[in-house]
C-alpha cells in the first residue's frame, strides 16, 4: 500500500468519527460518542483484519481463497461447541484454529494437488460450511441446550486504558490484541525472511522459483494452511469475544469484506489492517447512529467502503496490483 493511500484511509476514518461527533444528539458529550466510535471501530475491524491476513498468505503464494467466509463460520461453530461443552474457552479457541486449518487443507488439496479451479473450490467450501453448521446447530447444539460459552475478558493496558476518549483503544479482548500482533508478524515474515521471499516468489513467478529450487507445491500448501489457521482465529472471535452464542450465518459476509480489505490494502499486512479499520469505522457509524440518534442513513454509510474499493480497483486512488500468478495452477516439469 502506498503512503498516500494509507494516509487517505486514516483521514477517512477520522472524518467518519468527526461526523458522528458533529451529528450527535443535543446534550450528548462529544467524548462519549468519540470513545464509542473508537471502541466499536476496533471491535468490528478485528475479524476483518484476521480474514484479510488469511487471504494475504494465500494470495501471496498464488492461491485465491474466497473460502475465508466458510472457514470463519465453521471455526465460529467449532469454537463455540467445544468451549460450551468443555467450559474451557482456550480449548474452544484452539478448536477454531483447527477447524479453519482443516478446511484450508481441503482447499489446498483441491486447488493445489488436483488443480480444481480455485474459485470453484472456495465456493464449495463456503456452501459446505453454511450447510454443515446449520445442520449441526439444529441437530446438536439446540438439543444439547448449549446457550452460552462465555467470552474472554478484556485486557487493559495500565494507565493508557484510563485515558479519556482514547482509553477504549487500550481496553481490548485477547483476540483483538492478537490480530494486531499478527499484522506485525506477517509483515516481518513476508518481507524480512527467506520464507516470505519464497512465498512471494511462488505467487509472482512459480516457474522461476521452481528453477532455483523452491518447492512451489509445499509453499502453497503451507501458506494456505497458515491462512486457514488465521481465518480460524477470526471465526473464534465471533463466538468467544463477539457474542457468547452461535447463530447460523453469524459471520455476516465478513470473509468477503476481508477480501475487499485485502484488495484495498494492496496485498500488504499494514494495508489490510488500515482497510479493516475503515470498514470497522463504517460499521461503527452505523451502530452508533442507531444508539445515539445520529441523523444519517445507515445503508448509505454501509455502502461507503465498497464504493471506495471499486474506486481503488478503477485506479482513481492509486492502482491495486495482485500477485502476478495468483489463481494460476502450477505444473512441475
């Protein structure tokens, strides 16, 4: 992501928060609205960030992954079921990761080994996740009476969490903090390690990478599995931090929004995070408009990030170039 686009995103987020403050109901303190916007923005950005990072690992290695939505939904179910049945949130969290990784293995098996069209493979996994979680919810969860798994407690940074207005930024739950750590780790791994260089090489020119001894098939498998694990963390967020229950379709298209964030962010970790914050701020304005009586159309606000994504793809605010070999199966000679 270019510096200009990053600054544009940050300025737009600031503008959305300022808009909420300016249009707040009479008598409502500006600090309350601003603090609520910040907290809600970060909360909504967490699963989008994780989904975007999942897609980033896959597409940087040359594999399109539109199955992020299905992976997150299945992981949300798995995390809730195990956490509710065992009473152990950490066990549920690990189950979410395992669920996402399992579906990622299926995607890699179909698209890398058998060279099935990657869009078709992702679509199949999404349909499978929707149908299977809906069936298990009706046949297992409801009869068992699992109503709540509980949520992870907030982790507050001393002193910073008590600051006015900005305090909510430093009072987040573990998966929210983990998403930021993963942004940093992903950046370092992709751009400052041999592993990252090989990953990017097989996504840009797999033939050249193979020529110098890089195992293209292994790198793509590994990247898709890492992406699946991160998508699993994103899915676990919904039932272990978002709401302590599972509902069919509760991911609400966040996996697809994450792909938009990936494109908007220029296939970079920090770009994904910034774009996720933009989508999060848009959702936060929708929620706060209803909560604080802000006179603005929620539907109009919800369209805003998607319009910006289309503008980016059209090249009006810089160009968005995917990895050169993304979506292309590779045959070893």
